[in-house]
């Protein structure tokens, strides 16, 4: 009671922004810290973050290997929808190998970018403010991953796009794609194209990363053996009781 009175006494002396931050912290802790059967409180948000970090460590790391994107049908990057006519035309004129090469280098750029940018995703999880951890815990099998994606997408894109651009240059995807577009634009009776391949690869790479994080989240939610720490066991044990 004394703490509450003291809090009310000091609030006139702090700025509105600080006051809102304090309130938000109180609200978050109130919704995420719960007692367990042995009376030891656990923080649900910490458990969700650990699950997401496991997804990065176990599943996203697979994407960094050669063919990590290219030979994983769940995340393989294909021609952009608006460029499928390019692919079709190239194959029609006997240049299918060029189209295939374009697909390969897009996926190589994604594999290289994830290798360089994994710390960006780790930081995003660490800094994530899970506003309603209980509802996320009791939500769908990829609820935490979806929350991470929706709450960090713009910031992640801004940080990730330059890494993708560097990777595109590193694997010479830009050279190959310029060749593809040039050859296509030289074909008779076609509408010339000039796609933003960096934006496309960035979005598709991020989609692939979140898909793989979701794989591990689902695994932890459904497979008791995947809960490899006391925190995961305690937090997701609450989910099992819903």
C-alpha cells in the first residue's frame, strides 16, 4: 500500500511520456507474470521470447547454408508474379537456363543476407514488447511469430534491406538480373519491365525467416521434448492447460 501511495505522490513530478512508460510497464508485468503451482512466478513474455530465439537458432540458421532457401520448398524464392511473363517468354525463346539462373541467384542472395543479418532478428526479439503475453501464449500455433512479424516488420525491413542489397552484389545477382531484364526487353512485342528486385528479395527473405521461426514455435507448442529449458516447460505448460 505504501508503494502505491508513494507512486501517486511522485507522478506529478514526472513528464507525461515517462508516466505513460511507467504505466505501460506496470500493465505488461501485470499481464505476463503469473504464479505457478509451486508459487514461483514466471514471466510468460520471457518464455515466448525464448521460443522465438530457439526458432532463430535452430530453424533460421538452416537458411544460411547453401540451398537453404533454394531447396526448401516452404521458403524458396520464385519469380515475382509480375515477372512470370518474363520467365515464360525467356523459356519460349530457348533461354530457360537464364531464367533458372535468375531464380538461383535470388535464393543465393537470400541465404547470404540471412547469414549476415541474423543478429538483427535476435535484437528484434530481445527488444520486443509483448503487450498481451497471455493471449499470445493461448493463441494460434504461430501467434508469437505473427506478433513479432507485425510489431517489428517496418524496422526490420529498414535494417535488412541494405544487407540484402550487399548480398545481391556479392553473389552478382544484380548483374544476372540486369542481363535477364535486358534480354527480355529486347524481345519483340513485349512490355518493358524494370522491377525493384531488392525490395522483392528483401520481403521474400523476411517471409522465409518468419516461416522458419514459426516452425520451431509450433514444435515447442506441440512437442514436450522441444521444451528444452525449465522456463519453456513452465510457460508452455500453461498453454497445455487451456
